[in-house]
């Protein structure tokens, strides 16, 4: 492994060194990381396209019914049908997102942590690791959510009480109470955001720890809490820089797509492609396909960047707390 373009650090890294190593590891293994990240990207897009495809006939039927009713409002049952159907789909979609994430997160974390140690793994090997302990990783996704449910319920009760007071009006609600209650709700909302950010930082290294050290879900959360203790500010700044870079990259992709779409649209206008013609629908279909591909690429690149960051930060924090690793890298093909 002497030809690794990013030799292992001999000590804890600085802020700049973490970013530099993240870039080098991601660049050297970009093809692998993107192939792994393409699975959740495509799966999520397919899910939401399926929702739209299922709801589109009902929405079009409602529009036609509204036009045929000479301005009369549609019935309540007809108006609620798409909403009820969308809710039923979401009940199915969200568990599927958890399932896909429970496969992707450990696969990507395994590939990234091994790449950071100078070991290359394959797409199949990464997902085989995820499948081996699927239920462990699914539980590792669910546990942090439970940390958020109780505060959300408390805030929901407060908001509901505030809504009741607002509905009652001045007749029964004390103006002084409303004066302090509305800012309180805003502060609770901001506090919940801060709480979720701190929780995310606390458990940011759970998946790398679980994959690398073979920990159960609860043990991985505890391990991540120990590794991130006193380092949440630095981790937050690293993630903030990575987010800014990912945002610029995604913006470039989207602007490039819009530029190409504008050129094609101009050519279509000069060619007198009429609305409703076969060529018009072909161009619309190609535009939709191109936009979907751009979204898939942007999502995969973002996933690859974040997972690589977590792997590099995990090894850096482990080096700071545990000292140099005495165990050899897991079996794999040396870079």
C-alpha cells in the first residue's frame, strides 16, 4: 500500500488536513462511491415518481370534473381523495426509505473507512457487509429518531394549546399570555433545530464505528458519543464546508442542464416545433429524463462527499482518543 496517494496520518489532523484528506480519498475512489450512492439516489427518485404517477390520473380527473361542473366546487370526498391516497403512499414510502438507507449507510461507510485506510473494496463486497447485519443497521437508523420523538410530542402539545388559545380570541385568552406564548413557540422551534443538529453531530460517527468495530446499534451510538465529545464544533465546521462545496457542485450541474435545455428549446423554436406535436412530447420526455439524471448525479455526489467526510473524521477522532490502531486493515485489495 505504499502507492496510496493519501498516506495514513501519523497524528491527529488539523481542520485543513481533514478537508484535504477527504478530498483526496473521495477523488481516488469516486467511481466506487458514486456507484454505491446511486442505489439510494435512484430508489428515492423511483419512489416519488411512482407517487406522482399514481396520483396524476386522480388529479387530472379532478381538474376535468371541476371544469365540467361550471365553476361549482368539487365535493369534499373528491377533494380529499388525492390527499388520502398520498398519505397512504407515504406510509409505504417512508419504511422503504429506511430499508434502502439501512443498506446504503453501512455499505458506503464500509467502503469509505476501508478507502481511508488504503484498502479498496468492490460494490458487491460493500453491500454484502450491509446485508449481513441488516437488522442491526436498520435499528441504528431508528434509534436516533426515537431521541427526537419525545421533544416533538412536547412541542406539538404546546403548539396545539397555543392554537386553541388563538382560536378562542380575546374573549377568553389573556393578551399578556399570547404576547409571551408566541415568542415561546418560536424559541421552542429554534431550540428543536439546535437540538437536532447537536444530536446529528453526536451520532455522526455511529455507522463508521458500527461497521469498523463490529458494534451493535446501541453500542455504536455510545461509541459515537464518546468519539465526538469535545469535537462537535470542529465536526460541524468540516461538514459546513463540505456542504458548501456540494452545494456549488450541484448548482453547476443544474445550471449546465438549464443551459443545454435552453439551447435545445431555442433550436426547437427555430425549427417550428409546435406544441402538441410528436417532436414536442419527445423533447419534453428527454428534458424530464435529463433532469432526473441530474438529480441522481447531484444526490450521489452529495452522499459520497458526506460519507467520506464521516469516515475521515471517524479515523481522526479514533486516533485522537485511542491512539494509533494496532489492528491491520480488513482483507481487501490494496490500492
